[in-house]
């Protein structure tokens, strides 16, 4: 009876998967049409150039941003950027024009796209045991980029290049919006378009990325054993999913042999000691609050962790501070933070969160006073400047907030969230032409070039008497036309 029930359940699961795949395939043409990735080269053009690769990555990123909202947390973003660029200096990557994309998703996933784009799910923090395990994933993705696996595979699968990239994007979109089941189904459909030769090449890619990733870890003075530890965690998660997925369903095929090979290459490092990183546990606590959604539950979760007398008590205190602030318990949050600041009074994440708590509690004067002091010592600190713009906005100092965001937009011109906020604040400050210009930059970054041109046309009408401002807008219109031509040439 149980056997028959199990067979029925399996048939239902297969039917469900088949239905999801059919629905995804039916909608794929619409998604791919909207993505509109450029085709690279022709049958006689040879391997794609690095410049073409970079431009393709930019087009892919624009499409990605249109469909998937990036997680906007300057503190985590700055931490990951610092970690990634430190690893880059120890890699073989020639073109270091990198874009780090942070996705709010509790799953353990990362991806690399030609053109220096690395995507990281916030769920990696939850599953990684230490910073070196996180670094092993980033190193693996850097290895894919440095070895140019997409470009090297173009000769063998020239016609399917843009299909595979579109499939990867559609997978990320679906798993981000509809959960992992739909994402796996999407990945099934996109991978099914590839031949056995591509599957074999993909396995070779992973082996090479594993080897090069270990090299990056060694060069950076990090524990290479963390790579096999992380692979084992990924493999365990696959087992716990209820069924062992075939390798071709995964963007990064994981087999016991791959884990064993990676483990064997790191045996000689087993007696070495590698220092741990305090920052990682703080960032992990921050993402744990994010993923738990329910602030009251988060307060109980971190309170229980502290009772267990864990080695990471500071991180759990930090989690309690954030969770209490999210739950509206601002006094309790400030008390937990004050306790941490007594131990580490100049630790940047604690200072940042202390100001966050003030803003959440509506204590804008206190927040601005603390920001003024901190920015005296580090006036170009990206996370602090974001907080400054936010508190100025909330305290109705719109012009001052717009000024800070304008400075940030010059330092980080490819950050869509900055341009989006700048448009909002300029509107409140009464700078209508500035609203249209900021919106145009936002639309450019998400690939909505027609919308960008429309915004610039609005700005032109308002700047007829401003010769300099008008010239800047007209030049930006020329830039957009050039962007459109370049996309067609790819």
C-alpha cells in the first residue's frame, strides 16, 4: 500500500514538474523577447572578444534589473564588494570591471555572467559556516570569469549562447518570484536546449573553476579546505530536497567525485590554522533577520542563541538589536547596540546600525549628529552617505538629501537605487528637470532606453533657458542613440 502511495506521489510530482516546464516553455518566448539579448558574432567571427563579452554582460544586467529587484543594503553590499575585490587581486582575471549583484533570496546560490557580473544570493550567508566558505563560492565564480568559460564554449555552441544566457536570467527571475520549484523547472527547460557535448563541457568548466578557485583561495591566504566544506553543504541540501536531481538540472553540477577531488587537493592544508573573520558573523546575523521576515520571531531566535552560550555571542547580540528595531522595540535595540559599542566603539557596522536605530525611532537629530561626527573622519563612506541622505529625506531636508545623493551618483553611477532615490528627493525639493534627468539614468541602467529618452525630452522642455543644462541633456540623448547602435552591432 505504501509502495503504491509512493508511486502515486512520484507520478504527481513528475506531472507537476512537467506542467511547470510546459508553462515555462510557453512563456519563455515572451520573457526572452523582453530580454532581447544581442547575438554575438557569426559562423566566421571566431571566439567572442573581451569587449563583446563585456557589452553582452551589460545588456544581460539591464535585463536582469528590469525583472529582479536587487537587495538594497549598503552595509552588506560594501562588505561583499571589499571581499570580492580582495579575491580579484589574487586571481587571473585581466578585466577587473566587476559588478556585484546582491539578490534577496534565502537559497544558496551564486552566478557569474560574461562581462564581470557576479550575483550572490543573501542565502549564502545563512549556509556558509565562515567567511572562507563564502569566499570559496566567490572565488569559484571569479574563476569562471577569468577562464572565460562562456567565450571558450562559444565555438561549440555558438547558436545557443544567447539562449543559455536568457535561460539563466529567466531561471533567476522565476526562482526569485515564484520559489525554487519553478526555478528548477525553468532551468530544466533551458538546459534541455543544450546537447550532450555542452553537458560534458559544463562538467569540465566546474572542474577547472574548482581548481582555479582553490588557487585564488591559496593566493589570498584563505583556507582552501573551505571549498570542499561548502560543496558538501550544497550536496547535503540537494539530498534533503526530497530527491537527487540529475546533474544537468543544476547550474553548478555537484557530484561526490567533485567533492572528493576538491577535498583531496586540500589535504596538505589540514594542519594549518587560518584566522576567522568577525565581520562575516555580523553580516550573517543581519541577513538572518532579513530572511526570517517576522521580527518577533527573530527576537526569540537570537535570544535563544544567546542562551545556548554560542561562540558568536556578539553576532547574536547584533541580531537582537536589529530584530528589536524591526519589531518597534527601539529602546531595547539601542541598549543591545550600546553594549556592543562599549566593546568595539569604532567598529563601523555597529556605528552604522546605531544610526539606523535612531532613524527607525524617528530620532533624526541624534542620527544627524552621529553622522556628522563619523563623516568628519570618513566623508566618502558609501554606507554612511546613504544613511545621511535617508535621514535628511525623512527630516524634510530635501535639497540637502538631493545633494548627498548627487555626490553618491557620481561615485556609483551604475547603482540604480541611488538614481531612483535621487529622482524622488529632487521631486520633493522642486527640481523637476532634475527628476527627469535622474529617472533617465535609472531607465538606462535597467535597459528601458525609450523611457530614458522620453524623460530627457521632458527635461529639455524645462531647460530651454539653461544653456549648460540643456547641452548636458542633449549629449545624454546622443549617448543613448549610441547605446542603441552598439546593441545592434553586437
